[in-house]
């Protein structure tokens, strides 16, 4: 499938650092993502241990090898050669500090509200700064009864947690 590109698309796409683009590409396939999570979950594993955990038949080993190489090239996974007692393998894969940081940061961006407690625990920096900019703009314009809120879908409708509501009321009469 051909993709459409122009200079503006390239300009905006290139705002993403190259390292993150490589990481996103390496994690874009199910095999690569699964291999990454196996290593994240269990730590150092040999190729055969990863293949066994993912239940990949030996005739598909080259597909797994390809995806592990992509994970290595993106600096998400490292390969170390060490001799362990009672283990025949010398080559072990593990996620890198960069890979651990990527997955921890991605997982921390998800806030799932509990059914019994609809309050989100924290605002991210972007939301906070957006609300601050909006509040300053509204206060300077002396707008009446404007509510700034973060909302999230729940059962097909939007719920606005009380701690995120902010009303700017005019002091002029």
C-alpha cells in the first residue's frame, strides 16, 4: 500500500525523536511486542526460552529472530553473552534501561478510574498547564461562569470529576 507524503507531513513526523520512532516501529508487531513483554516479565532469557514461552514452532524461529533484532536495533533489548551454571545457552536477551523506561512511562500514562471512585488521582503536566493558560486567559477577559474540566467517558457518557471543575466568575457587576 502506497503512502502519501509531503514536506509538511515529514516536518511534523520528524518532531518525534528518531530513537522513539525506532522503538515504536519495533513494538508495532505482535511478535515484537510479545517478545518485549516476555523479557519485561521474566528478565534475562535465551532465544529458545523466549520461543518456548511464546509457543513459536521452530520452523518460525526466523520470524522471532527478525523481531528480536528490531528490538535490539531500537535499543529496547540487549543481548549479553555469559555462562550460567546448569544452563547450556551463552546468549541471553533482556530489556535495556531505555526499554524499561519506555514501557514504564507508557503504562503510567493510563489512568483507569475505579467503578466506585470516579475521581482521577492526578492531572498530567500538559492538562495542568492547559488549564492554567485557559484560566489566565479567561480571568483577563472577565468571562462569566465558564467551567474548565477534564472529562472521560464512562458507560457511553462523559463524567467530570469534581476536583477538575474550575469556574471563573466575573467580579464586575
